[in-house]
C-alpha cells in the first residue's frame, strides 16, 4: 500500500495521523499517477477522506466514518465549531482539507486541515512517504 507522511505545523489533528493508508488496491494506481488524489483511511481506521482537485489546489472531505451516529442514532455533527452557525453540519461530507498546492518536490503545502473534535483549523503539509506496495 502507498503511505503518506503528514507534517503538522501546529499539532496532530483528529482526521489524520502521522501515516495515512490508501483504502483499497484499485485506488493505489490513482494515487500513484495523480499524487494524493483518492480515498484515504486514517491509520486508526475511524474515518476515510476523499482527496480530489478543487480548482488549482487539492481538497478533502470526510466520505466515511466507522461510527457515523451518536448513541442516540443521530448523525455526528460539527458541534465543537467555533462558529455557532456551523454546529449543525454533519461530519460525514464535511470538507476537512483545503488549499493544498503541489510543490516541485512532489509534496503538498500551504493547505489547512479542520479538526472537528476541537472545532479548529490548522496549517498542513503532505508528502509521499513510500511508493512501495
């Protein structure tokens, strides 16, 4: 499987950890030919994020959660957002990565990542760790 190392400029966040694992072998070819594009699963297996082009940059949104509902069977919401008007957004479908720009060395930088556990946004950079399968 392909792996990416995530370099955090401020702190580790909920949606990604140090190593992301590509979800499923059919996506491996897409990731190798299109950089970070594809569906990625956090190393703890609790979420999957689809990375895709958005304009001239790369963005990501949550497309799967292992536990998408609360104990009362309600969709998990962005309850910790600092903006009260955004606290009713569902976590599944939420844009959590944005503005990642490809650099000459193949890494991605100048982006942001949103952590719904604390309702904050941080700077993020991604780089390919290993092309091996």
